[in-house]
C-alpha cells in the first residue's frame, strides 16, 4: 500500500464527498416522486448522510475532542 492509502485523511475526504453527492442525489429524487412517504425517506436519508459528511470533515479538521491527536 502506498503512503496515501495509509493516510486516513485521504480516505475521509473521499468518503465525505461520496456522502455529499449521495445526499444531493436523494434531494433531487424528492422532487421526482409523488409519494410523500418516499419523499420523507429520501430527505431523512440525505440528512443522515450530511451528518456523516460533517463527522468525517470534523475528524479531518480535528474539531471535536475525540478527533484530536
């Protein structure tokens, strides 16, 4: 494995971006479906993913006590 593969920030950045992209896609899908339950599900899933994105970004920035070295 390369040094970049061992660097956790390399992976946290990638995952955070994937979470953001998936949340964006879910929110786009809210407008595409008529079922209010599906809309609520997509919106809730987007919120969860954005929370995960924030956690990964906070880890990278060392903002939370648990993430500090």
